[in-house]
């Protein structure tokens, strides 16, 4: 047994099961149709993030937050800066999302090539003061353990850390709680290395690590390419060299076990829980969770 886990009184299997009990999940507004399945499979009060991939989906995102809240979940809508026209637009959507039951939001730059309005960075949204004015208690920010090529190609790797330092400082100065939700990846070691770097810079926010749910290798490679996941994309391609593996289902067992070891064995890194992306579909995800939890 791993020594730190033994010190915590946990076997690796028990640590993995307990760690998965801390999971959040991500859906799109249209996937609110899966609400009955979420109610059947997730514990009451679970955090359900609502991505905003298309600016036109804002009304559906607000409605999804309302339904999730009514069902006893904690909705965490994404608020991408590049999808916000101006402060009036921001004020209206944050007010609507808050009234729908969201007291926690993930504020990020967003992946759109060009902003639709005056904002292109999360810190610009935070500095308006709109979130705390509307009763938002907790703000999440995006984390990139393997970098963000859209940013680092132009500005370099250091700018990502500088942005986290600035956003954390704003949250603390304004009495807001914060957390980091990362892009998905496939290995625990890059998370540990990145977390060490954050702590060395004084960033002490809890880290919720993006975990891809069970999916074919082909599907994971596609999402990795879309999201700019670097070393992990190369890692997963190596597993797909044999064509028969393209027809199998990849499960994140080893990755989650490694994250559980970091959570329980190295608490100073602040790995707070897994954030699940159902790339292979909700049925595969929940079947896998049931199997791991025994």
C-alpha cells in the first residue's frame, strides 16, 4: 500500500472510491434532458457545471441552472468573457443565473477566436463587481496543467500563472471564495508538477481536475486535439497505435487512482476532487462510476 494512503488509513481502492465521492460533472445546456439520469445517479447537492459553447445558448443555460437547482443540485454555469457584449449584458446574465439558483460560477476567457464584445479575459469580468453584487459567493477559474496553446504561443507560459495570481488576489480582496477547474488530461504527474508550481507562486486555491469519462481512444484523441491538450494527447495516441484499441473503451481508472493518491497523500497540493467530462456519454460514465465504487 502507498505509505501516505496507509497513514490516512486508506487502501488505494478505498481512496479512489472516496475521491470519486467528491466529483463534479459537466454538461451542456441541451444535456439538461439528462436530468432524470443525473437525479438517479448523483448525490443530492452535487455540483453540475453548465458549459456555454455557443453564445446563443445563454437562455438554455439559464433554464438548465433553474432545473438543476430545483432538482437539488448546485449549478455552476460557465461565464466566458468572450461571449459577453458589455457590462449591461454581464449584469443581466449574472442576475438571471443567480435567480435561477447559481451561487457559484466558473468565470473564464472562453475559447472563441474573437470576442463578441468588449471583454476577452476573466479578470475583466471580475473587476466589474457584478458577481458579488448579485449574491455570487464562489468563483471558479480555468486551469491548464499542460498549458493553453492559444495563449502561450503568443504570450508565453508565465502569463497563465500571472493571471491566476491576479484573479486570486481580486477574490481575496473582495471576500469571494475561489477554486480552479482544469482542462481534462490523462495523467496525475503533470497535475502534481503544476500544483507545486502554483503553490510556489502563492496560489492556494483548491484544484478540481478535469477527468475524461470512459470513451473510445479515438473520441479522446479528438477532444484532446480540440481542447489543445498537449502531452496527454500524445500519451493517449501511443495507446492507440494498435488499431484494435480504437474499438475499445478507455477508462480513467489509473488517472483517478493517481489523483486520489495526491488528494489523500499530498494534501499540500490542494487537489480537491475530480471534475468529470462525459465525452463517451452519460451511460458509460455512470456505469464506470458504479463499477469503481463497487
